[in-house]
């Protein structure tokens, strides 16, 4: 099953059958958000800036959304009339593209039919230029009549819930540590407790993925979970570090590992063609493995990240 992956340095397709990582695009700075629609268009967020810049560097960013056809040919680019700074997760639903611009505590919303952009400030537009990244909104997801924005305040994970029609804030739930991603599984909301290396549910359940390492990026099917894992090293080393995608069963047992060295951290995962609880708005057509041969390939290793002494599972 080929699936989409963004890492610090490139946009990839990982093929878990051939165990090859196909490098689809590079050279656009840090790659992060991934989404796709029912027609098979793939949208990739790229910061056009190297990893690890300071606050002044983030303030100077102007990210972009790269558009790819179902055969992975790059077909366009979407850029709003305002800057996308510290671009994180993106998600296409309700005929719009929702883009987390973390530096400005803002969601940029692109109307895919009207081809127009609008900024949404879920907690109000900051009046103090120093009041940046206050909520670290890094993930966006929708379910039923609600929109969920995931971030963290300090280390405490936050899931902010908004009305899908009016965009009014309904409630905030706190669980996870340095939380990223969100989906519903077994009737409960789940996030990645990134700093711990766990999956954390709102009802208190926890499943270890790679304790001691950083987890971010999730595909959640009926039978398997694919979770991105990055080596928890200092900031200066992260951009060229090692990463893995770990395949789990729903109970949290590790079934396989797909490792990549030298391309930095995993930022996001998507798997067109399957029902994914972390991306329910569109299944879209599956990726065609035959279109991958024109891209440079790197073998996926069984393990690239040192095993960290695991804390006892709850």
C-alpha cells in the first residue's frame, strides 16, 4: 500500500511492498501538511524556508501549497495574498482547504471552487507582534458538526472544538503532551502525545508507539495504524536526522517499521484510496505504483532510530 509522507527535506511516497521511498519533490524548504480530494488532487504544504529558523526567520516566511495530479505530476501552486508563516497541517473538507499557519495563530482557508483565500483567527487576531504562536495550532480535522484544532500550550496538549458552520468556539479538551493530529477511534478522540511517543485518548487510554521518540503524522484504517516517528534529538540535528513510519495493529502492537535516514523528521502522512479516520473527508483514488518508477528511490530500512528505554505503558 503506497502512502504519502512529508519529511523536513522532501515529499515522498513510501511503498510498503517494495520497501522503497520515492522522492517526489524537494528543494522547497520544510515540507509539512498533506491532504487530497476525491478527484485525486494532492496538496502539499511547503514553507520555502529551512528548518530551525528563529522567530525573526519565521516572521519572514511565506509558505505555499504545492498541487500534484493523481500521477504525482506537479500541476500548480496556491499562495494567499497574506503570508503563510510556520505552515503546519492542512486538510481539505467542505470544499475548502484549511491551512494551519502556526506563527500567526491563524487558519488560512482557501475556497477550492471560488479560488479565494480568507484568514480565520480562531482566538482573535493578535494585536501585539510578539504574541505569536500562542496556541501552536498544528492540526485541523472535522467530524459531524464540529471542527477540531489541535495544539499545545507549553507542553499540555489542547483540542479546541469549534462549530463547523459558525466557527464559534465550543470547548477545549486537554490531553496528550505536545499534541499533534486527531481522529476518532473506538468512540473516543485520540491524539498523538508527541513528546512521549504515545497515542493518547480523551478517556485516558494510552498506547505506546515509540516511547522516548517524537511521534507525529497518522493514518488510521480499520485494520492498521501508520504513525510517523522522529528521533528526539536537539533542534540543530533534527533537519538531517532519521525517521520512521511504524505500522501498528489497533491494540498497539508493532507489525512493521519503514525507516529513512538523513532527511529529517516525519511531519505528516496520508494514504489516498483507503478509509482513514484521520482523513475522513475524502478517500480519493489509490496511488498507482506504476507512476513511481520515474522518481528517485531510497531503500526503506527496518530501523533507523535507536531504541529508547520505554516507560511503562499505562
